[in-house]
C-alpha cells in the first residue's frame, strides 16, 4: 500500500511540475527589470539552433492566410486571435518562440503566454529577417536538422 501511495504522490508531483504557473499582469510588471527585458527576446540564429535541437517551438502567430502564403518550415501556426483558445496545444517543457514579420503581434503573444506560465520569448528580428537568413547553405542546414529531429521522434 505504501508503494502505491508513493507512486501516486510522485505522479501528482510530476503533473504539478508540468503545469505552468500563471502570474497576474500586475505581478509581472512589478517584477519587470533589465533581466526580463533581455530574456524576453531571441534573435534568429539562436532561435533556429534551439528549434533544430528540439528545445524550442516556433509559433507563427500571423493570420492563417499569411501563414499559407509563406512560413518557416517546422513552425506551428496559431494566429494571435486564436491563442486564448489554443495555447494549451503548446508543450509546457519547451521554450515557446512567438513570431510575426516584425515583432508587434509576437510580443503580445509572448506576454500572454508568459502570464499563462509558459517560458516564452518573441523573435526580436522578426520572420522577415529569418526568411532572409534562411538562404543557401543556411536553409539546407536548417532543413537537414529538422529532418534529423523528426527521424529521432
């Protein structure tokens, strides 16, 4: 019986550890400082490396039509206006990188996810810069890494 109770307590602990802890907007603002200002954004090369390693998920928060016209391979499309209903589709154990062409919508999405308890950053240089970066050898390397990551799953 003790073993069953012990296993149950371990499972409950694991479930609680994976549940994001929500924070109020007031509490977030009161704790905002230079460290958070730096930690809330990521640049294209760093984001691509984390996605390639399977440590981050790139969430393109543009409208469906924008995403259909062009997008970064391996990204997940959750439009900003759908995020409140769909954020639970995102993994709790990975960094969430929100992205749009510049960074206005992605910053709003990052803040929303942060308040919901996710570890989230926004793509500081935007998807346009990422598309420019992913040319030639960079594109090939990125696609090769994504393929390798999918094969490992």
